[in-house]
C-alpha cells in the first residue's frame, strides 16, 4: 500500500471520528432544544409534540454517546469470526431502532413523522454498516489489510447525510422530504 493510500485512510478515519463527535453534540443539542420547548410555562399543543421528540432525541443521543468507543475495536477475530467496528455500529443501530419502535410510544402526528425519519435513516445506516462490515471482512480475509476504494466514500457521505437528516427531523418535526406522506400513500395503495 502506498503512502498516499495510507494518508487517505488516516484522514478519512480522523474525519469520521470528528464527525461522530459533532453528531453526538447535535443530538444532545436537539434534546436540549426540545426539552426547553416542552417545559415552557404556557402549555399548548406543541408541548406534547416536543415532549415526545425530546424522548426521541434523548434516545438518539444516548445511542450515539454509548457508541463512542466502538471504533477502538478495529478488526479482530472472535471464534474464527472476523468482527469489524462496523458490525458493532450495525448492532447499535438495530438496537436503537428496536427501542424507537417498541419502547417509545408516540401519539402525535409530528412525533410519528420524526420517529419514521429516525427509523428510516437508522435502517439505511444499519444496511451501510453491515455492507461495510462484509466488505471489510472479505477484503481482510483475502488481502490482510485495507485499501481505499469508491464504496468507502459513498459510505462516508451517506452516513453523514443520513445523520444530518435525522437531526433536522428532530428539530423541525416536519416531513420535509415527503417520505412519510409517500409511505402513507403506498400503504393506502397496497391496502386497496
């Protein structure tokens, strides 16, 4: 592997670690913003929306916060099974999705939109993490080291775009991409 490829991999790793901390901070910030809006003195309809989105935001913050040191695992063998840190992020995303879907109940329409966006983009992240784990495991088995290629760039940009959209959904509580409306239309189309 050339020095240029090693430099690209090092810069990419540093960039991804820094962005991870930025998104942890953004999820904390959305939690605090939603909490402050839900604890106002004048109770109105948006307070219940904000209370539900506060719990959604808190769940996302805790998930990202608890996964801070996952990148330290690197690549290792456990009982002849290769585990990369991407697999652990996949597990964190799936567990977060299960918590959001089964444990957090939302009653308002806007909170349902937020939860849908979180589940959708966490699902996209989980698929990308699983694909990255499979790619890393296969490449590691054959070559014994990493080599930068186009899927890594797609992975990096997609994960960060999806995380940004999750933060925006928690801040706006709106269906700004029309995905929730599309899901409803598809459900109505499939039922009829």
